[in-house]
C-alpha cells in the first residue's frame, strides 16, 4: 500500500505547483495502514483540514486507482517531531538562502481547529456556507441566485448554472446551497458530486454491472443534485449521455439541479448541444474575479475564521498583491500565518512583505516598458505614436528621453531592445538619451526630477 501512496504522491507532484506540493503534501509522513485505511502523519492539525478540502479527493482517487480498492480511506495522526523537523529546515533555509522566500515554505505549528470539524452530511464541505461567503459586485448575481435556489429548490432557478474562473467560489456556493437546503429540510437527500467523480462512479457501475444502483441513486434517491465542474464531461460521450438522462429524470420530478463550470455553457467545446440548451432553461449566473474591496473583505473573513490576528494594513497588502483568485489569496494568507507562527513573529506589514517577496514580487518589478511609456504619455499628455516617432521637438523629445531613462533604471532593459520598443531607434541614440537624463538628474534639474517622481508615483499606484 505504501508504494501506491508514494506513487500517488509523485503524480500529485506533477499536478500541483511546486510551492503547493512542498507546503502541503511533502510534509506528510507515512504511518502505516490498517486494512484499507492509510495512517498519515502530519505536523499539525491544520494540515488535515487543508488537505481534506483541497487535495484529498484527488489523492484518494489516485490511490484507489493504483491499488484497485475503492474503499481506501485515511486517518490523521499529528506528529510533533515533523513540526520540529520543519522548523529546522526553515532555519537552515533562512541561513543559507537570504532573503527568505516562500518558494519552499515551511509550515509547522498552527492552530487547532477541532471546533470546526463537524459531521459532514451529504458529502458537503462543512466550511463552505453562505455565512462564510463574502458578497461583492463580482459574485452578487451568483450568490443571489444560489440563495434563491436554496430557499425554494426545484422551483424557479432550476437548473442553476454557475460559471466562473478557477478559484472564484463556485464550489463554495454549490456547497452552501446544500447546507441551506438541509437546514430548512433536514431530510432532503442532497448529492454533491464532482463531474469527475460522477464519471468514475459511472464507469465503475458499468464494469461491475451495477447500473441499476447507480441510476437509482442519482435519479430517484436524490432531491438536490449539486454537480461541480461539469466541463469535465466534455468529450466523454457516454457519461454525458448518462448525465443527460439523469438531468431529465430529476428535472421532470421538480428536483433542484445545480451545475458549476469554469466556462459559459455555450463555450463548452465537445459538450452536447441538447445538454447545453438544458443548462439554459433555468438561470445562468457568473462569478467574476473580485475587486479590491471584496478581496480585502475575504482576507479578513478568512483570518477571522482561522483565528489569525491580521492587521488591516496587512489585509490590504495581501489583497493588493494577490489578485489572481480567491484560492490563491487564501493560500497565501494561510502560509503567512503558518510561517509567522513558526518563527514566532507577529504578522506585521514588514514581515508580510518579506515573506511574499519570493512568490509575489513587488508590483514595481512587474512594470513593463509599455507601462512606463503609457505613464509618460499620460503625464506629458502626448500620444504614444509621438513617443515612438522621430520627431525632435522638445515637447516629445524630452518625454521620450525620460521614458528611456526610466525603462533602463527600473527594468534594466538593453539599449538595443529599448531602441526597438521606441519605434526603431539605434541603440546609441537610446544610450545618449539615458546619459543625458542621468546627467540632469545628477545636477538636480528640478523640472526633470519632478517629472520622474510624478511618473514613478503614477506607476506605483497601478
Ligand atoms: P472554484 O470552485 O470556483 O474553483 P472555490 O469555491 O473552491 O473556487 O473557492 C476557492 C477558495 O476561495 C475557497 O476556499 C473558498 O472558500 C474561497 N472563496 C471564494 N470566493 C469566496 C468569497 N466570496 N467569500 C469567501 N471565500 C471565498
Ligand atoms: Mg471548484
């Protein structure tokens, strides 16, 4: 069994970013197994929770496939020696590789969250509830539609189709619907299933001649079907066909169907037309990437939930720095908390900046030649075509020289490349422009200094 586990871990290594793998999966130690229950040792309780919500389904699926046993399960065992090892690794990493970065982060001691582990009905994630979902302009529609579907299942918003990019809260909302329905109607039969799992169960049922059971479960033993990541069905014709009939059976008995996808129905390639059209019978709601204020609110909420003491300033810093998606934002916060606890330091702004430097370089270094050109044009109120032209009038020549100088200063772009980016100029032209501005800055030319500062400021704000 240990080999299957190790082999599943190696597969995971290729699926996850190195950082996530090192943070969450690498610290797990094998603790033996009893029957088909794997005993996994972890540095603290924090891991069990995070792994359970993020990676466990995938991991267990792999071990099940490899071992051929469908009933593989795990138990967790906190082993403080693992935490100590991690602390040592971190200390070494800090000594040998300044400045510290999170590229091989060192989680360890973290808080106990026993109080949050409640029995999970219907396979729902206990943490994904409406109460823990932050509503903002980016997800307002999806949230409202989900709440409405949950309060009168099978009625107006049926089916409900939620779509949005990765890590923006689809799974969270889908689970929240399940919890809300159960609160009002504790006897409801809720089935939460990812399309991937639906597919696997379907194939297994086919192979083991258990289609009757499978159909009975999905078509008759179910009041609310929550199907996550439906895009997984695309191109899997047989499973799609099965789902189509499942859908019809449920729909015609007024059972609520909720489907999530990372693409808009009509953009799902290799998805059957008739399914796509059914998805549009009810309500289609999208989730967009959250804007800054919502991100700040989300970080604060997560910190509160996890019992992390997070100053406002740091919440803002995180929300500004991590813009890609909420999962990433949440992961960054947790890593920061784990690191702070490990190093016994409060989460202050300087600590956060330092900790994030490796994975999220300061915005400044993300500036591009184009950003600088644009900022210069805006500041001097000239056109980009003028900036890149050969005109020598002072009103455009001076901004051009300043832009070249700033690109060289901030980005260290080669003179040749700068020549190309400024409308095909010779590298010696660029070089002399940069020198000229440098000279004027050295002689404290007030006009040039003020312009450069104002443009810097403009870039800093982006
Ligand atoms: P998706 O299924 O769209 O890929 P998830 O639902 O898994 O995304 O969300 C990723 C993480 O971000 C989850 O931990 C979830 O709780 C959190 N999250 C996303 N949106 C919100 C929100 N609006 N409020 C609170 N947490 C959120
Ligand atoms: Mg999801």
